């Protein structure tokens, strides 16, 4: 898979978590991220290793939380996407 | 813009200032393009950044040569040899500016027209560079080629705005359109040197729009 597609998938996952208020249950993430279970697990593991997501609890249940690094990634992603859209890249 | 002798005398210092502004704006676009390339790691961003890198380089060269000539012209008592040297420097400065600028535009054309084949890319580069190299009317050929390349790029930017409908895409479109009109006016420079100053103003407006996309959020 080309790295740019990977970047898009990562951004989509983090956006889903952000839109859920910064934390989300695994089943909700699976539903909204539009990925297979194995693919999502691979990405989430990578994001946890990269420090953009952490595993914690929400309402007593297991949940993924967006970290500051995750928020930074999303901010940069939006900035570069805006730039890309403006210049038609 | 281009070296002296094309526009009115009163425009000389403004011309150098405009060139500095064009240099800074294109350098910012290049930097942003580079950062986007590092983020996405996608060939398209590399092509875009390379194009603007050459355009920035062209303005850097033009600014330095114009500045040098402007400072030299303040001196009095030139010998004929010194005048000829200055003219040669002016010509060389413009020539290098033209080649770099055209290379930059060709990179952008390759990006926007989605040219994939290496042979076609090489042909485009060869056509523009040799057209300038082998012409007796370097400036006229440069203005015409630049206007043509900008027109093709403009069509793609128009399609981009129609697809995205974003304010910054419109700003980029307007910016490039203003630069394009400026180049068209330069083709008609034989009519009056005043067109050079008008073209300079239009190009300034164009780059202001482009700069606006980088600073307005």
C-alpha cells in the first residue's frame, strides 16, 4: 500500500476518535473506520506504538484515547490537506 | 520581473522590491510543499515542490542580479567597457532567470497535466529550454512560453476549484490568473514600456493572493 493511502487511513481513524470526543470504544471504532478487524488492529497497534493513541477506559469499558501527538498529527494533516486542495496537488 | 530597460525608469526600484516579494512568496510555497511531501511521502508533492523550487531560484537570481545592477548604475563615470559588461550581466541574469522559471513551470505542468511518461517530460523540458537558448528574441520567446504554460496550468486550477469549491483554491486560481495576464501584457511590451509596470502590479497582486492561501486559515 502506498504511504499516502496509509496516511489517509491513519487520519481517518484518528478523526473518528476525535469526533467521538477524544475517546471511543473498539467496536464503535471498527464500525466507523470502515476497516476489517485485522486491518484496524494493525493500525491501532501501530498508532499506540507511535504514541497517537492510548488504551484506557470510558464508562468502565475499554476505550482508545487520542493523545496530544494524535491531535498534532490531525492538525498537520488538516493543514497539508488544505494546502493540497488549494493548489490542486 | 525582468531586468531594467524594459520598463519605465521610475519603476526600477519598485521592480527590485517586487522581485524580493515574489522570491519570499515562492520560497514559502516551496517550504510548505516540501513539508507536505515529507508528511505524505507522495511523488506529486515532490514534483510540485521541485517546480516551485526552480521558480524561487529564478527569482533569487533575478533579484540578486537586478540589485547588483541597480547599485552599479548609481555610480557615475562609466567607461564603455563597463557599460558593455553591465549589459552582458543583465542579459546573462535574465537568461538564467528565464531558464529556471520555465523549468519550474514545466514541473508544474507535468503535475497538473498528469504527465507520466519520462520521454514526454524530457521533451517538454527540451522544447522550452532550447526555444530560449536558440532564440534571438529571448525575452519575447520567454514571455510567450510562460504565458502558454500558465494558461494550461490555469485550466487545471480552474477544474480544481470547480471540484473543491474552497476559498483557498479560488485564491490560488485568481493568483495564477493575475500572473498569467501579467505575462500576456509583457508579450505586448513593444507597444509601451508602461505595460511592464502594469504587468508588475498584476503579478504582485497574483502573488499576494497566493501568499494569502498560506496565511489565511
